[in-house]
C-alpha cells in the first residue's frame, strides 16, 4: 500500500529518460476509434484543435515535447497552409511514432507542408532548427511541462520564448497546482506540477505576455457552477446544470472549464512575444 509521501513523487515504473518523464498523453484518436471517450482525451483534442484553427497561413509551427505527434492530424486537416512544422522530443521512440504518423497522414493529404522531427533535450542548448531566420510564429507546448523538474522546465520555457518570432504565439498547457511546493501530484506520471503563479512568473521573465488563460479540465460541478455564476450570473449556472443532466461528462467537462480558469484543474495559456 502506498503512503502519503508517494503522492509527491513520480510513480515507480513511469518511463523516464534521466529526470524527465517520457510517459505520453493518451492517443485520443485511437481511444475514440475503439469507443473510449475520456475527459482527458477530449481536453487534448480540444487544445490541439484550438491551435490548429488559429494557425495563420504561412506560419512556421514549433511543437515542444511533441511526443508521438498528436498535433499533426489536426494541422494537416485544419491548417494545411502553414509553412512548416518542427517537433522536438528527447525520446527517439516517441519521434519514431511521430514519423509513422507523418507517413500515414501523407497518404491521406499529400505533403502540404514540410515536417522536421528533432531529437533534443528542450531544457538544454537547442541545435539549429529548420525554419525561418526570424523564429517561429506559433509554438505549442501542451501537457508536457509537468514532465520536467521545475528548473529544467523553466529553462525549456526560456528556450521556447527565444525561438519565437516577434509577435509569435506560445500555446502552453499544464495542470494548475495549488499551494506552495512541495505539492502532491494530480497524476503519478508527472514530475512537477506548476501553479498558475509560477507559470506567470517564468513566462513573464522569459519576455512573453500572457494574453488569455482558458480552463481545460474542471473541478467538481458545483465549483464550475459557482464560477459561472460569478462571471455571468445565476442563469449561466442553471444552464450549466441543465447541460450536466443531459450531456456526457467527458464532453461537457472540457467545454465548461474554458471560461472558468480560476477553478480549472488544467489551464491553457496564450502567450505572445511582443512585436
């Protein structure tokens, strides 16, 4: 039987490379194909779709800790006019899965943009990356920061900020930890879960401005209802409760959390490098 101290450390058996957890997010495409719909899968689908739908034509896209390349299907489908994609990951095995993903997508869509996959430690000095001299217009760093120790995660954020073009956007998602460290982990495969204040401090010191914060996963329904009441009034809470009686939780949870970031358990930050 585990002890309370076990909640503060990465679960034994988690795949690791050095101090990094290389456990990957669920393949939500495969899960839905076999009839499995989880709130975490819908969350990951939604955050990647948000990015894909907002990629401007001609943008160079950087995917930090890209894993098996789960952003790629949505980019091929909804953002075929981007100028290119570059995925970074420390795991050669993860990148091999991403390369297989690219091969399958090219059979469906052709090759609308170049794809580069680079094996590197994102917390250390980055190698020269294929792409524009002025940097990347869009970067995504989704559900991965929590897989690094704090100081290494902070350096990875500084490296990402430096790789952005002026006016470039970083989409950053991570669990929203509460209270001072050390804190228990929400998920045993994580290494360090950041508070919103920590994200704001490090992102700001890296020279980025946070323009928006969205919730991705909610706490208990009553907390969501209270947050919606505070923002929109009693009618919003009644509307939410009516939806909760009818809409499957896996679908409603992510959508309802978007406008309740103050109580959400996972957050998506829209950060911009000033022009």
